[in-house]
C-alpha cells in the first residue's frame, strides 16, 4: 500500500486495509510518502514493487495530491498486480468482459447482492454517481450480469424521475441525504456507497436511511454496509493475484 500525504479519511481506509490483511494472514507493507513527494519517487517505488516477486498486490490510496500525475501513477502499476483494477488495461478488460481484477467497491456490491439471493438479470438498476472508482465500473459489472442499467449524475435535473423506476438503486454520489423515501420504489433494493462526515463528526451515507428503510425491501447501512465489503474484496483480489502468480510459476517449471 502506498499512502501519500495526510488525508485523514485515506489514513483510516489504509489502516482498515492493513488490519484486514493481518486478520487474513496477508503480509502488507505501507509506504507512507510525504505530500510533496515528486512523481519520479512514486514511480520508482511502484517500479520496484512491480519487480518484487514477493508482492502480489499494489494499491495507491486515492486521492493523490494535485501535483501528482494520477493517470501516470496508475498506469505504472503492473496490470497483474493492480488489485484495485484502476489501470487502463484493467478498465478496458472490464469494459470488454475480460475482467482481470474487478474494482473492489462495486465487486463488494455484486457479492452482497449474490449473498442475499437478489437477482440482477433483467432488473432495472439505477446507479447514482459516475466516478471511475464506483459508478462506472458498477454499471459495467451489472450490465455484464444482464441488468438494464442507467447512470445518473448526482446533479441530474430530475433525479427522482430515474430513481423511482429502479428495482436496484446504487448510490455513490457523496451527497448526504441525497436519496429520500419518495424517490424510491416500494420494495426496491437500496445500496448506499456514500461515506460522508458531517460537521458533528457523524458518518452518514447518501441515503436517508430512516425514511428509505420503510420503503426498501433491502438497504445497506453506513457505516458497516458496503465499506467492509470493499476491504474484503481487496483481499480477495490479492489472493487471486497470488494464486495466478504461483499457477504461472508451476506452468513455467
Ligand atoms: N479511495 C477511495 N476508494 C478507493 C479505493 O477503492 N482504492 C484506492 N486505492 N483508493 C480509494
């Protein structure tokens, strides 16, 4: 794991990932770099980790400081170690249905749906938020499972017009209280990916949980819903990566 600077939320996420690795028996190292680190130093570190056969997963915690060329950083990670699935090669692979690593948060959402026995095929899914980390890969993964998917920007002119038709509503907009009960179809499945810290320090999602839980058939809480799944899927991807590495070694020998 590579953590640049002192973003408090990123520090919490990385700590959670470190603890999860320890609990699962995965050896993790955290490289903490100064927020003024130069692009070259970061690139050199990634190049070293790419070449290290004892490393099976490389994660650069986002966001990065503005002076860092994020695209170049992500494209320097070896696609075979890109357990976040953010390398352009892996994004393209996801688009074309040849997935190398599924991005962890949408992967966690798919696993939640599978675990609860919620069918996706033929369902109307609305994803609110179109980020590269969640909204876009989420839509692709559900399309690959034969759902009909609409992506809405959080600023959509009449968001409710779209959300009300959703059998499955995935919200990843970063706007506390964006989704209220009248915007949700009765019996819908509501997945809240938002993590927002209010001024009083309270962590809330993008969905008015109290109101929407009276209309939804299923709803995920924040905290404690999608967040722990994201961390879990990171571990799953890392183990998958290690297994591929050793399988390839066996084939070669
Ligand atoms: N920042 C917010 N979510 C993520 C994630 O899934 N991976 C990384 N690397 N950074 C993030």
